[in-house]
C-alpha cells in the first residue's frame, strides 16, 4: 500500500505488475473498496494495475465534505502523479465511471477510457429505480452491519449469482465491513454522484472509449449506458445480456476479454 496526498487528505493506492508494462487504472464505485477489482487485476498480469480508495473509503482519509466528482478526479490525478504514471488505460464503474469521465475531460494522462455500469448524468439519464432506492433506504431496524450490507447490495446482483455463489457474497460482505465509508462519507459520495452531469461535454472526448453495461442493471438502468455511448464520439458499446450492475464480478471472463481486446486496439 502506498499513499498520495491531495489537499491534506491521504489517498491509499496499490500499484503492481511488470515495471515496463502499460498501466491500467481502475476506479471504484460508490462506497466500494479496491476489492471490487480483484477479478480484473488477477487477469491482467501482463499490465501494471493501479487501484485506489476514493476519499472516505478503505485506507484513504475522510476529509470533511461535501464531495464532488471533480474533487475525486483531482484525487485520482494526485495518485497517478505520486505513482509516476504519465499515461494509463482508465477503467471506471458506477461512481468510478463518473470520476473517469471527469478525469478524461480535465486531465491528459488517459490512453483509453472504459466505462462500466455508469451514466453521463443530466436530464436524459434514467435514475435509480424506485424499488431499488426504497430497498437501500429502508433497512429493517433489527439488522446488524453485515445484514444491512446484504440488504442494500442485493439489487446489484442477479438472483442466479446470489444463489449460486454464497461464499463469494460472504467474502464481499467481509471486505465491505472492513472498507465501507462512514455514514457521513457515504452521504457525501452519494451526493456527488447525484449531482454529476457531464452530458453536455462528452462530445469533447477524443480518445478510444468502450462502454459496457448490463442489460438487467437494477441500480443504473441500461438506458444510461446506451445514452453514454451515443454522447461520446466513436464510442464502442457492448451490452451484457442478463448482466447485473456488478456484471464485471459475475462475468469476469467476458468482461476481461473485452477489456483486453479494447486495450490492445487503443
């Protein structure tokens, strides 16, 4: 674990792989820690991979809020600068995809951009479904921390995966117990995501872009991925049939194959 500094906040990151290999940087989603990219990092051993904890999450500091996506993009630049990364393939999921969009628009280190299960924001974006929102907000009072995590993250997975992989779900719950943000940091991250809107600027992106989205995403519906691909000039779009919000965890081989092909062509 290494640490970068931005505006007085310490930001934790991990940087692994062959010294001279191209770099792939993964940006985590709302409240999730670097564990969420484990299925990708293990597969991309021919690259240098960098993962980091957003402010308020995991081993990074929790500076006073509110937070914005621009703040977290600035954090990312501080991490890349500290790691000595001049160019990188950038992969972001959910809130991480919003941070990746902001970063690609404002900074010049991005070789290619892969956006998973995310949204451009704006008036045409489709919000979190009311059923999902209600489940995340209405947790039974008797639930402890582990049960609360299970309850809130259930819509992010398919029924099939939830029933087939109980040990994976257990591990994720344990990781989240160790790395999830405090309640106030979660609210600050959530507010940053809710206020995000780069829909009016995405036609300025002039770099190879891949948009991946699960067709059965019950957190950020698939219409957001389609819209994102329409707004980014020349973007490649792929829809994962039956894919959940966390399709890159459920179907890592499919996602990794597409990312690897994309990186090699970029």
